[in-house]
C-alpha cells in the first residue's frame, strides 16, 4: 500500500465479512459505542491551527474531518432507521466532498459536531443492541455508489 493509501486508509480498506457471529457483532457495536470518546481523546487539546491543518496533502483539515464524521454517522444512523421502518427504502447519497466545503464544516468550532457524534453514537448503540436477528436482515437500496474522497 502506498504512503497516500496508508493516509487515506490507516487501518486498511473496508472488507465486508461474509458472516457475522454474535461475538463479532458485539465487538462492532462496542467500536461504535467507544468511538466518540476515542475521538475526543485524540483531538481535545488541538489548537485552532492544528484543527485547520490538512491531515494529508490534498485532504481535508482535521476540523472538516470531524464535521464530516458527524454528517456521515448521522446519515448512517438515519439509513439504518429507514431500513428498520420501511420496506427496502431508497437511500439518497450525498456529495461528502461538497458538504465538507460548506462553512459549517470549514469554520465552526468542533464542539457542536462532537456533541452530535456523541449523541448519535449513544442512540446508535442502543438501537443496535436491541435489534433482532430478523431486523439485521433488513435492507435498503442505494441510488448509486459515491466514491469517498477523504
């Protein structure tokens, strides 16, 4: 993997498992539960200059990335709820790169985004822990694939 690829995907690109057992599912839910605290620990002492630094050449700033995480995770949570409450709902993609260029992503303090991430992850965790196996089989339809450019 190239240096740029390592920066784009520091833990590697996502590989969808064929089967997920209950033990793995619990591990994945714990990752979602713990994520806000782990992110806070990483960036809570960043200065505005550090938040406005690109984490890789041609990439977003840390501030944009934190705001993107809030946007992305809220979208994921809502998509899950749509799949749980509608039969094969059509999920509209969004242009993540354009969202990251909006002023709320570029210039706002990160505290509102961090509160959104924390609240979303609390609700997401609760929902995932209470889902039945049948609910985990529910699906949604995407209009098209969006290439992530972060």
